[in-house]
């Protein structure tokens, strides 16, 4: 599988993202400035798309597929629908509940078949959860030291209102589909729609 293996903090600097959105506590000391360079309209649109892809850890083809799905949905605007679809990915939901320090780690946990959705093992990180879905760490994996280490780091992290997490039992529930206001991601989805509409 293709993966983005580039230096994360460098990429955060170039896209103007706080590493905290990726679940990384480190701070970048260097400032990234494009002094005197005027960014074109296309450049701004492209940067927003790159930001969204980088935050959710996606490659172009799946991202484009999600955009096409968002266009076909009957409710809401295409941009808002795209952000909601990205937010409902299983790897992101696991990260939001605090069962992965980063989305990459959440993806690895899913790949290792540690996660049950409504009692069934799911090993597809892009699996789309629905309202009412119950997500749990498998019984066999619950006692692993890994989850104790993860919860030490993520316990102070706020779980979004549309999710419910029980850290003692390593389970969680998707209470509802999030609205755009509940998705705290520094991305202007309108520019992404404009880019793909060209």
C-alpha cells in the first residue's frame, strides 16, 4: 500500500497546520514563510485539498472517490458532506475516541484486526461508520500494554459530542452523524469543491 512517509512536522509547516490536529504534541520551532510570494487562487485551492488529505492520511484516488460520493448526497452542500464522510471513516473515529494517538496508529490497530464494529471484526480503515454503531477493542487485545500507553496520552483529549467513549471498557458509540460545526479541522472545504469543479 502506498503511504506518505515524508517528515510530518515539515509538512505541517508548509501547509500551515498545527501538529495537534494530527494528534502530535511536538511543536515546530522553525517558521515557514513564503515571504513576498503571492499565492494564486489555484494555489490556495490546492493547499486546502492537500491539507484535508494530509490530516486524514488519504491518497488522491480515495479522496476523489469520497468527493464524488459527497456530490451525490441529497442533503447539505458538497463541501460539508465531504468533511462529514471523511470524519466518519473508522480510523478517524477511533482517533477521535482516543484509542489511537494518531490516525496512522488507529489505522494500524484496525489493520491488525483489533477492532469490532457491532460485534464484527473490521480491518478496513476507510470503513464508514453509521449513527448507532458500537465500536470496541477485541477482548484478546484489551489487556495489551499498548492500549494503556495510548490512554495515558489521550485521556485528557476531549471526545467530540457526536461520539461516546468508555475508556475503561475500551468501547465507544457513534451517537449521531456530525455536523460541519462539530468537525474541528482547519480546512476550507469550499475551496476543495471549487478545485474539483474546474
